[in-house]
C-alpha cells in the first residue's frame, strides 16, 4: 500500500489488482463479465450493417459506446474507483435506453437528429458570445462562426417545419423502451455519484470520533464493486439482444443462456448490501 499512498491509482496494475478484487468479492461475477464483454466485442466484427439505414447505423454506434462504457466501468471498479465506475455504467445505460427505444419506435430517430441540431446551435452561440468578448479573436473567426450558425439554423428550420416531436427527458426514452424499472432501480442509484450527492462524497472525508480533526482521503473503494459489475453484465447482455433486433436478426441461444445465469446469481443480495450501506 506504500506505492498507492505515493502514486495513487497510477501505482496499480490491472492483473494484480483484479486478483485482489476476486478475493474480496463474488468471483463468478467478474468471470461472467469478462466472458460477455469478449463475446460482445467480437460481435462488432460479425454484424452486417446497411450503410443507407441511418437508424441502423445509429443503433450499432450506440452499441459500440455501451461496450466501451461497460469495459471502462470494469477497469475503474478493479482499481477501486467506485464512483467513477458507477458513472460509466450510467453512461452505458443511457445509450441502452436509446437503443431499445429506437427498436420500439423508429420515428424517434427524427427527434434525436433534431435535438442534436438544437444542442449544437446552443453550443455555437455560446462559443460565439464568449469569443466576441475576447479582443484577441479576429473578426474573420467570428464571421466563420456566424456562417456556421446560419447554416445549421437553416437546417433546423427545415426540421421544425416537419413538426418533429421533441424527445424530452431521458426518462421518456426509458418508457419508450419499456425499461421504466431499469430507470428507477438502476439509473437513479447510479446517478448519485454523477451528481455528487452528499452520500457519494463521504468516501473522500475522514472525521475523528471527537470531531477535532478532518482529513481528506482518496482511498480505493470496492463497496459497490459487485453491484456495478452486475449492472455492467445486465446492461451489456440487453444491449447484445437489442443490437441484433436493430439489425433484424435473432439473438443466438447463448444470449438467452446469459440471462438465465444472471438470474441465478441472486442480485437481490447485492442490492440489499448497497441499501444497507446508505446513511
């Protein structure tokens, strides 16, 4: 632990720390996650995509982002970065809601495109306002921004004329995906670290019993390793199902078997442990 005190998380190596984690938590979960991430990664090279189908392309891209998020979540969890691991799980879940919602309602793609234009315009207008106050920025650069904003605004006006329905909040996508329970029971708890809730920040503060001294600490946190690993497996397995569906194919039998194995792991025990730790 001396090396960790000196260099922090940079002092750790994946394999040696994974061995330590396996001794502290459910070994089956880690092995299961590695198996399904390897299966999910190989799937990227097996998918046959229609490049003229925008919704299909977007769905496959969402799947790629989910894969990256879950692998990142696992790596962070192994190093003891519990809050950051939760953040990555949450990011993967956001993409999964969108992927599953599009499978249920392809018309949502229009709303996603429209929202993307709106977000970009908001950013560019703020960027232009920021640069306009900087005397070191030449008028040619401001003019280039104004031209780009005008171009995008023209496209946005065309989309507005089509009366495309707004996507709204993420919860709406969860409902469209028939995943409201996932939103309530997985997404909300995972968001605590993202929003820096008081409870999630407690791991960085150590106060003496007599309240005479407070120290800031940044320890390894494996408290939510099991639940985050389980969430990663659940998210990635559902993503594999949904990407097959997006391409009009039937998921292979092993995906169904993964679900059965997952149910046998009794996740209620992991959830109870997390709830019991709440203060």
